[in-house]
């Protein structure tokens, strides 16, 4: 098993980010991938939708508070974007290259994950079988990100690293975790 801890940083901007900490861990065991995000701080200042009675696949989750995971195959332009809403909604997209050919990844009909909101912390945990999209022997590169929308409507972008002049989670050189 290959496991790593992470801490996300807000994109430097004129907007001061909310007083938050986003950290977690990610592990790959064979082709099983597990990620756990922990959001800590003054969560009542953040837009966090309550859990849905019927979580489903939805588009444009990144317009509100959303936890994201980017998975790329080493030495390939192809990658996947996973979006996880604290309300339980989700989506998985496949891209052919940098922001090219984006379409829903039909290999996944559901993406069950857990959300635990304790008031001053929020934990989002996902276990996913990558057999549906890649081979266990393929090395992968990971980008871990989060979009935070505060109660005033301001959005901040959090990532392992920010490599562009603007916040851009799709830049492959920001997929810095190798598993």
C-alpha cells in the first residue's frame, strides 16, 4: 500500500481565504484508491448544503463547495476529474487532454462516499475501485483540490500546489502525488 498525507493551500489572491484548514490522506492498494479530506475551521461561514435524501450524479458541482480529485495515468494526456459535494452528489468526468473532450465517465453508475459534518469539521471519505478505468499496474498522478464558497458568495480555490497564473486544477504539472 502506498499512502500519503496532504495539506491544501488556497490560491493566492486579493481575497483573503476563510480561516480554514484542508488536509487528509490518500492511499492506493492495488487498484483500490481511498481518499479522506478533512475541512476544519469556522464552517458556519461556508456554504455547505445539507445531506440529500437522494444523492445523485450532478453537473457543475464546482460552483459551490466541492471536493475534487484528479487522476492521470503516468505518461498519458488522459485524466479523470471526480467531484464530491458535501450534500452527497457526485460526478466523474473523463478528459482526453488538458480541458479537452470532457465527458461523463460512464464506467461509474454511482460513487458512494461518506460525509461526516461535526460542526467545526467536515470529513469526506471515498473508496473507489479504479479497475473500471485503469489497470492496477499503471502508475497514476493525482491532483487534490477543493472549491470553497463562503456565505458572502466569494469562492476560494485550494490545491496541493498552484502552478498557473490563475487557479487551474487541470494543469497536469499540479498532479504531484504519484501512486
